[in-house]
């Protein structure tokens, strides 16, 4: 696609329910990142996928959060048993090559999913 | 861990004037990259400018320029001839030059350009 696509754009869910957020990266981009942006805060790293390598999950805040990337393309971030503190904008980004081999490769961001837990 | 601090939550500037956003960071690394990202109301993050720490020359992209002071760990962004379309939230970000792909972001500065 022309850019990173995220869906849904907005999601309101009840506390305790599970949600799935989708990210469609730019075609051919091998690296994919998830960030969380809470109100008034900067971006918090959640998880990183690169090709077929094991993802770096070090930023996931709890075991209620998980993510997968199927076929090296689309990624889904799942939040189980949502809590009010999970309310935030979830941003996905992709890049052409891992920073290991191309340090100047910038990350392109989607428009994010605004999650509201009520 | 790297810490990125943006001490100005909000800035307001008259159209055509200049505004400077501050950013400081804390790191023990010698080689790294610094970035300014713009996030308009559409929420889409856009890279404005990047600086490589091993380059002394300050980066410039059209009306955007930076003042990189490595010893002071300061990385300010100057927006010249401000335009209404510059209204957005601006984030300063840091990444090591080595095998670390995580971008560390500051809390952001909301810039409002007044007509």
C-alpha cells in the first residue's frame, strides 16, 4: 500500500473485554514496530518484528498484551481483559530494513488506533 | 536507558515568525541519532529532520533546522517562517547508532501557529 494502514481508527470497549488492533505495513518493509502513546506522553515502545526473527517483546507492559505478525506482513496487537489504563493511541510503524544494516532507514508510521476502555 | 526531555508542553507562534523547541537527552553513548517528528491532528507521525551525532554540522530541511550541542546533550528545533500547516505536536526522539532499533521519545511539544 501507499502507507502504513491501521484499523480500526477508533475503538471503544468495555473493561474486561479483549481487543485486536491491526497494522498493515508498507509493502516490502521487513521491520514492524508497535508504540503506545498515552495522553500527554511521548511514545512508549511495545514490540518489534524483523523478518523471521523472534520478536523483541521487551516493551509489552503485561502478559495481557501480545502481538503476532503473519507471513511477515500484517500484524495484530491483542490486549486481553482490557483495563482503563490501556486507553491510549496505539501506533504502528514499518521500515525498509533493520537499523542493524541501514542506520539511516526511517520508520513510517500509521495513523494509529485510539483505544478507549470504559 | 535513554531519557528524552522536552520541557515545553505548549508553544504558540505568529504566522511567519520563528519558534524554537527545546530537547535534552541523557545517554552514555557516543554514537547515536536524533530526530524530530511532527504529529498533526491526523495523528500520523512524520519525520521532520534527523541528526547524526558524529556529524558536527547542524541538519537543515527547508524551514526546519536544528541546533545540536553534543556536549550539552541538547537538540533544539527551529521552525522559521512558521505556517499554519506547522500546527502539530512535535516529538524529539533518540536512537543508538549500534544494533538498537528502539526510538525513545520525549513527551512532545504542542505548537500552535496563529494567523
